[in-house]
């Protein structure tokens, strides 16, 4: 009788399908894009109504981190001030919210974050899946190497 194999069995993936998916634009994956936009905009709506919780703030932080990573990759390079301004405004909201327990924005912060989310939506309409994966990897590397500003 043979010994039983102890290694984990991984499902086979189709490498050609993975390559084909990576060169498609993000807009070709309608359900994914709709879910992502719905999640981002519902978090922004909760923040603007004063009902945001930590999960909503984490969603907005992730959204604006990807926006900044795409800016660093050259997507929307002329709108760098929008990405930086949105992150600075979100940092101010999060710092006040962690002290008081409520996340409330000022009007200038609301305008900056709204503009940054609009930039994020525009970036998602122009990039491919591979570029989005690369932007998410940049964000993970920055966090892993402790170069990120803690919000």
C-alpha cells in the first residue's frame, strides 16, 4: 500500500485565459466594476451623512491608495494634486474621527475626497486588469515596507 500524499492539491488554472483577462480593460468586467463603484460610493455617502464606520473608512483609504498608485504609474499624471489632496483630506477626517469616534467632514475635505473618487472612477475606465493588479501590488509593497502614512 502506498503512502498518502500530504501536499495540498491546487486546482489547475488556464494560463492563456489569465493572460487574455489581464489585457482586457477593467470596463469589460461590468459586474466587478459595478460592485467596486457601489462599494466606494456607498462608503462616501455614509461619510457625507455622518454615518461612516471604520469599514467605510477602510474602503475609502483603499480606494484612494489605488488612485495614488495609478498616478505613480502614470495614469492621470496631470491630476496628481487631486490624488494627494484627497489623501490629505481623508487623513484629516480619520485623525479627527479616531479621536472623537465619529467621522465628519468639512466642506473643503468633502470636495477634495469627491474629486479624488471621481479621478479613481476615471482611472478605472481607462486601465486594464493587469495595470490594476500592478497598482494593488504597489500599494501592498508600500504598506509591507512601512513607507505608508498610517491612517
